[in-house]
C-alpha cells in the first residue's frame, strides 16, 4: 500500500466542522472574579464613583463554583442609581440600569472567589443537602455586604441557595474574607 | 458616560488630510503596525439584541433584601476605619513635590541675592553669576525629569474612549446640527457653523463627541438636522469599543443625501495606535500614540 496515496479527509473535516458548530457561541464556566475587571472598566466609564455592591450568577453553576455568566452590580452615589453588567466569555453580554433603588454598601475589596467560597459552603451543609434530597442543586450564589450577615453587619459574605423540589431551601452564608461558614438556615 | 470635551472641536485637517502623504505613510509603515479601518453600516432601524436575564435572585427577592438593608441602617454601631496599602506612586509624588519646593526655594534665595546686588563690580561676581545659572539649569533639568515621570504615569493610561467625528459635505440639503445619543441616554448635539460646514466639505473633520464609553457592543444613534435632513429619521451604528483604547468613529457625509436617507452616510471605525515611550520628544517617539490623518482617518 502506498502511504503517499491521498487520504480522504472529508469525514475529518465534517467532524471538525460539527465540533465548531457545537461549541460556537458557548462560553466556558469561569469563576466570579474573571469578569470583574471588565465590569469595573465599564462602571468607571459610566460613573467615576461607581462601586461594586453585588455579584450573582446569571447561568447555572458548575461544581467548582464557575459560571458562564456573572452579573456585577455597581452603585453610584452621585447618580443615586445602580447599573449591572453581565459578563460572559470575557465580553459584556448585558448592560442595563437596575429598575429599583439599591443603595447598598460596597463589597469589601479582596473578596474570596466563587470556587473557594463554594467549597466552604459544601462543607458547611451544602453537600449533605444535595446528597439527602432528590434533584437538589445549588441554584444561586450571591456576594454582598451586610444583608445576610447576622453577627457582623459590615461583613461581606457569599450566600448560597440550595433548592430541592418540595423542600425548604437551604441557605449557607460564607464569609468572603476568611471562608468560614457564618450561618445556615432552611426557608 | 462622561465626556471630556463639552464643546465640539473643529479639527482643521483640510487639504493635507486628502492629499497623498508619501512621507507620512512611509514613516508610519516603518514604525507602526497597519491600522485596520472597519466599515460599519448606518442602519435605519435599531438593531435588536438578545435579551438575557440578569440578577434573578435579587429581582425576585427585592423586598426582602431592601428590608434587610433598611434594618441595617437603623442599627447603630461603631464603624471601623479600613486600612489598605498606600499606592507607592502617591509616596513618590510626595517626594517629587518636596524636591520641587526645595528647587523653588533655591531659586528664590538666589533671586533675592541678585536683587540686592545691583552692580557687578568684579570678575568674581560674574563667576558667581555663572554658577547660579548652572544651578538653575540643573534645577530645570530635574524638573523636566519629574514632568516626564508624571507624563508617563498619567498620559500612558488610556481608558476606553470614543471619538466621533463627521466629515464631508452632503450631496444635497444642508446639515445644521448633528445629534448623537448613546445607549445610556447621553445625548450630545453639535451645531455646524458656515465655516465648519465649509471645512468638512474640504476634508476637515468636526469632533461631535469624545468621552468614556463602556467596552462592549453598543448602538450609537445619529440624527442629522437641517434643510432636507430633519425628516430623514435616525440612523443606528453598532460599535464595540475596545477596552482601554481610543476608538474613532467617522461619519462621512460626502455621498449622503436626504433622498437616499440616513443610510447613505458612510461610517468607519479604527483604533488609535498606542505606543509605550511617552517620555521621549514627539519627534523622536516612534511609538507615541498618534492618529496620522489620511483619507480614512481624518
């Protein structure tokens, strides 16, 4: 057999094209901090005194704390308005003003990234909740200051919301500074 | 959006902008990568974009979260002052200021002495004067170095900006003003004087807007006002400013007429080339940011 004979590359090309089409437009899951710089640059263009007050996942979360799209909400004192930038795959997918008053305090700088915080939440009850309830899943994780922290209203925390059909949801609050579980409750 | 310039600025780039510039072209070809000028379409309808949900938990629980914040405000507590690392540049600025003050003191002392000494009576006095002049020259050199440091620190930081210019005279009608509206509602109107109209007809460009913009795909709304143009409706241009770069958007009216509609405007975008060495003199800095005028980039 002549090794130099031209091989039929058509099936390979078809397979490659199918893979490209399959993954075209899909963004990979990324930790919460991945889009922060871009969102901050946009926020500074919007208002010089814009400060980050809230972060939430906009798509399903993966086991390692990554998400395809994260929302970053900034508040401007001078404008008394909040504006959100949703970042997917290193690009801003949505930019819009929040249609509610949200003069929340800014989150502390140096907050723990989503992967580290999620690992703490899993250890603090999340993993057990998922194991004991059918189809239970982590639905939401959000970063903010004060609202969910009982002991220290100044603390910036990650709040995790685990949901299961027909069961009260599990809330786990993790300090975004040291990764300690602050509190859990069902509701 | 925050604008840097409130008033439109007329860029007087008349004949040179459209004339062949072999010297400039050769210089650019040697020093800078070729700039990509992208033609963009001026559409008659606002492009429809994918609507994605955001902040679902916050929106669903807005009353609960607001109530929590309200409760927090009612709770009195002792606040702690946060302490962070001081940016080393701020310490450097302080050192520079101290040096400037010291230099100023030296000059003042010498100046006072000079005033007291109205007549030079000997060669020794002239020698002393020469020493003082040398010292002043040295102080000026030090000041130049400090200014170079500050320029590199500040001028080197390009943020995401848009510079919108119009050029060309319309085939028909008369454009009296241009209104540009950004997605966040910022609206800027520029009126054209007779002189400005004449300038853009001959290759000049009028800066309609320059300011910070968000680094994302966005639609710019454009409306021309004036004889024949007021009824043509608004045009929409989709651009995607690159983060920490200056994006130019040029609207060329030279092939536009009210009969053809707002879509007859030609639009193009390009980025300002960025260099690194901003401390060198403009004539020496090969990579200094520049936007050399040519047919596509007024």
